[in-house]
């Protein structure tokens, strides 16, 4: 079975944010693959929407046998299992969320379909908090 590396970015801004991040990390290790590197958790203000709830953000490099579409399904299942009610791509706007898991990079692949674009250009070029976290990972 082929192995690929993916960089994921996690965020949580409601509930016990640190616990939410760590729970998602545990699910990812059990369901998706081995975590090769991870960053420290950082706290940031919401981006692209207004909320009084700051985010805890976290990035990781993971080894997986999943294709990009399989990986997207796995992270969306984790979000739902943790209680996320609505996905931004479905409702068309950003809201507070218990967990958000974005695929930022996937083994140097350029990929685009209706629900997924790799690399995730906003995290790589537009969002300062993302760039700072991602600087700490090698891929």
C-alpha cells in the first residue's frame, strides 16, 4: 500500500478548544495514519468572520495511505463525530466550530475538485496564523 504525507491544519473556537484539538489528533492517529510532526497549539482571532471566540490552531504532518478524496472524507467524518453541525462548503459562510480540519498539502500534489483544492492556497498565502504554524513543519 502506498504511503503519502499530508499537512493538516486544525482549529477550534468553541467548547474546550485544547481538548477538541487533542481529541481530533487522537482520531487522526487512529483513523488516518501516523503523525510524523506536529506544532504547538497557538491562539488566534477568527479570520473572515466575526466572533468573540478565539481559535486554538494546530498543524501536523501525517503519513497516510488514503487518497486526497478518502482523506477529505475521513476528516469530515471526524468533524461530524466530534459534533460539528455545518460545513462551511455546504452553508457558504464561516461560523464558530468545535473542530475544523483542513488539508493544506498532500505529497506535493496539485488537485482540485468541487469540495477540495490542494494545496490550500489561503492557508499558504493569505492567512498569517497558518503560515506561522506551517513554517514549523517540513514536507
